[in-house]
């Protein structure tokens, strides 16, 4: 599904790998990243400034090509297809759009994201992958579950989108209090407790199924202690390790308010994880040798298939071509890519490094 919002990590990794696997061609390969948020001021508040950037860059690029020939024909075909996509297919709710296109080489991939890209229209002989890799790292798929004793609302957060899915729902009649006392009341309380335990197990199963389906790296739970305590007892130890902060959210909270509360927590979890990876690179370089730093050493390790995780500083002094080649090598060797906003020690090591799968003596 190249034209759809990416469904999960398998699709994301597949797209990055497909783009990374493409051989260089003597035709214009377009890598387009756009901030698709409408302007909120001026005489045309619905206008997207990025589309002006896109049109200006197409004019500039076309001027560098001959008056005819396969390069110009490929670019013009891409221009027409992009115009059609923007008019007929682009989801106006998306805030970011990435397009990778080369008509003459059969390349057409789009990503509609819930967060903006930095405007860039790049022509090269291969796709430019940094902003895509950064998006996939910063917005890893996460499951958010808001629970009470008989209802679960499930949400999926991915590449900046936050969507609600169907979750288990039990009849509240099983949890209503009765006025009878003594043995009858105790028996009914056991009935309620059993239902709560059964529903917690059902809720845990639904959450775990969603995590497994999308290989979600993060899980947030929301609700009150009465509902969360049996749920935490029901989920597996493996899933428990992915659970981050527990949010106190009412079941009736609107989806957009849940998203507003969950997203900063998820972003902080990702920032902490990326910083930890950079710390591990620095420690490994200092210590046991299962780490490498600097462009040349990291590239050599990637070429040997040694790198398990490539770690890049967002403001790295590494030039764009070298950075793109590192990401390409990572994607083609099944290495993870992590982008760190700030890390002084990694910056002193050249702004790039990797955690290794094995050591070569």
C-alpha cells in the first residue's frame, strides 16, 4: 500500500528498505517533504505555503534540464502526477506529506503524516531518507488504552496520527450493587470481583493483540486504580515492560483531549529512549568495543552488517549525502535508526555512531 498511511512497523521498515534498495539512476529522483498545515493568517487562510515552495522548486529544477529528453519527460510526468494526487487523493487532515517519485524509474511512494515535515524538494539519483527515518523514529507506533471496570477504549498512535479503534465492552448490569445483605451480598460481591477479573483478562488480551498486530513499541494506560489494578495483573510481563506512565483519564474524555495528553508523554518516552541509545554508543566506544562512532568507522561497520542500531544527531555536522548513505546502509541491513535531538558527547564523536551486533577483532 504505497499510497496509504503506513499501517505498522513492518510497513514502515518495508518502505524505508524499498527506498534504500533502489539503485542510482540517471533520471531525477524526487524526495519531497512538505509542511501541509494551512496558513491561519492572510487573505488566503487555507493556502499551504509549502505548495508555493514545491512549485518554485519544480521551476528551478526544470531549468537545469535540457529542452527535451528522458530527464525532462520524467520530471514533467511526476509534476502531473503530484498535482493530481494533491487535488484528488491527499487527506486534507494530514499535516505532513512526503513524496518519493521518479516516473522514468517507476518510483511512486507517498506518506501522509499527522505531523509536519520541514519543507524540502530534493533531486538526486536516489531517494533522500533522513526526514522519513526521523519521523519513523520519533513517532513509533504506540497503543493507548483507557479503561474502567467494564469498558476499554483503544487508540493507536502512529506517525503523528491518533485514531480510535473498537475495544471490549461488558454489560454494566454485572457490576451494579444490590441492597441484599449477608451471605447473598457476599456471593454477589464475589460475582462482581469475578466479572472484573474476567473483563481485565479480556481487556489485556485486546491490548496485547493490538500491540502484536502493529508491533507497538510503547503502551500507555489510562483510568482509575479500581480498573487498572486488575488489568496490570492480567497483562503479560513482556507487555508490562512497554507500559509507560499511567494517565488519570476519565472514560468519557473526548479523543482529541486524550491525544493531547498522551502525545507529549509518548514523545518524552521516545526522547528518553534515543538519549539512552546515544549514551550506550558512547559507553560502548569507551568500553567493550560493541560500539562505533564517526562517519567512516560507522559506515564501514554498516557495510559489514555489524550495526544493530544507527544513532544520528539531528543537528549532526555530517553532510546530507553521507547521512543519507548511512541511513540507506542501515535500512538495507535491517539496522534500527534512532535520531537524537541533542547529545553533547555524541556530538564530540562526530554526531553519529552505532551499537554493534558483534565485534570483529
